[in-house]
């Protein structure tokens, strides 16, 4: 079994502060989206310490934040309390979500979750996201890293625009894609905002 499929792997990374993906602040692209999109029920999968979860909650979204690491979810709750917002933090494997999550969310946020899971489970990822979104719900993703080959190893494992669009081609409509001007400098040209709508 790939070690990333085990919660102990991610818990160990957080406890050792070995979290190179952690920006230590909200993602600028998502700050803009949170301020412009209609509010609704929103889920962040692989939420990390919750910076983006707080931004969406501050903008009126009903936020559920999911991560494999107990330490990450503890940090989410602490940050939410400090920011005086409510976030439902869930320590869970995204591939084993409770049945009550089915057809629940208006939005799912993707950033550095897709590249962190076992690449052999990417079709399962599509199934999970499709199942928890309401009809016409939107998957808002910053797909990363686009400049790394999958056989170079991970996490993060590389992907391509073609792979992402193919994976989300059958049960989805692509609503937007762009290299966003607010991508952080180390990820400019390496991540792309692509938004899919469940059909």
C-alpha cells in the first residue's frame, strides 16, 4: 500500500512540521473567489491548517474542512476560534466519507489534495467529488504541479491539463480555466485554475 493512503503518514508530516505545501496564509486566488462567488455549502478536501477554510467562512460560506491528519484538524479548529468563525472540521479519509455527505455541497475546493493522493486513486477522487456535490455544484481547483512528470514520484505527484480535463470530461461541464494572475510566485505557470460543474 502506498504510504500516503495511511493517516499516520500525514500525521507524521504535520507533527514534524514537514509541510512544504503549507503557505502559512490563505491562497490569494481563493480569497478573490470567496469574495465574489455566491455563498453556499462548501467543502475543502485535504484542507491542511485551514487558512482557506477561514477565508470562505468569513465571507459567509458554510464550510466543512476535511483532512487525514488529526493535528491539521486541531489547527483548523484553533484558527476558526481565533478568527471567530464556525467551520466543521472532519478528520477523515476522503475515500471513506460518511453517507450524509452525498449530494450535500455547492462547492468543493481542490488545492494540493489531488497531487497528494496515490495517483492510482485519481479516478476514485473524481467519484468522491462527484458524489458529495449537489447537481450543478462546482469543483473549484488549482491543479498542480503541471510541470512535473508523474513518474518523478511524490507527493506531490505531477499531473497535466489533459489528464485533469479527461478525468472530468464525462459527468462535468468545464466552466472556466486560466493561469490565474494571483497564483503565488513559486507556482506561477505550474498551477491552473479549472472549474468544473457537476451534471
